[in-house]
C-alpha cells in the first residue's frame, strides 16, 4: 500500500516540473479559468497523499487486520489509483501537445481545452474525496488503532529520502550503476524499450533510478519510471 502511494507522489513531483506541462497549462489557462489553479491543486493533493502514507505506516500491527482499518486502507488505495490515472492523463496530453507543437496554436485546438477542463474537474472531485477519506479516518478509526509504531519514524525517514533526495549528484555508492544505467538509456537500439531494475529491498533501487531519471529525462521526448511492488 505504501509503495502505491509513493509511486503516485513521485509521478506528481515529476509532472509538476515538466516543461511541456507547464507550457500547456500556462497557455490554456488564458482561455479556461479553472486551469489556473490546477498546478497548486495537484501539489496540494501530493501533500495529502504523503500524509496519508504516513498515516498508513502509523497503524499498529495488531490493527492491520481489523475490518474497519482494512476498509479505510482499501479506500486510500482506490484513491491513489484514481489520482494516478488523472496524473497519467495530465502528463500524456501535455506531451502530446508538445509533440504536435500545438502550444502556440492552442486556441485552434478546442479538443485540448475540453480535455484539460475535464482533468480540472476530476482534480476538484479528488479534492472532495480526500476530505471524505480523512473525515472517515477520524470518525471510525480509534486512537488505539493508530498507536505509535516503533518502525514508523524509520519508514517515514525512508519515504522522505525516496521522495526528496533521489536527485542530488553527490549521492554516494551508486556512481558505477548510474553510469551503467545511463549507457543503457543511450543504446543504439531504435525501438522503444523498458529497463527493469530489480532486487532486494534496501539496495537503493529507487534512489538510483530516480537520480538517473531526473538527470536524463530532458533528453527524451517521452519518459516515465514507476515502482512495482510484489505486494501491490
């Protein structure tokens, strides 16, 4: 569950820094009023998902099998997947705009106005859904079910490291693998491909991939990285 949230949070962080997305929303917002606040709303959703991730980690082990707790966690999972779908749609159409070189001609593209207006409406619905999920947590989960988890602080720190510290160039211990992964990215093979990085937990896979992704993504017209968990 936690990794599902981390995937969405990472995608949001990446999307908000995409030049294609920034350019598209900036131009579209001149014509569609409800798009002006879209980046801020998406950033707010990112913050809420981070806190939900902390809340899930805070749930004490004995309570993890409680039907109410399981129901709430399932609701958070559904919410995370819904957010991911909207963010993927948001990124896809932004990149499509860039590929068509349509940003300068956006007013002749009513299709994109409709698409991004629909995304803005979805984001508004998600905001309300987040409020409802938070209220249900307060209403139905007892303090004893959210008792201090001795591993929570450690996991929270790991999550922060994953989300915030994957980009810097001075990360120690990954240089050799970073060079190898970068070489694979620039292979002479012309067809599109997926590069898989797998291994035991704690080896720094997310840090490595996130670092390479942020360093090299501007050199590609399309790019993505995701975390896939065996327990997802």
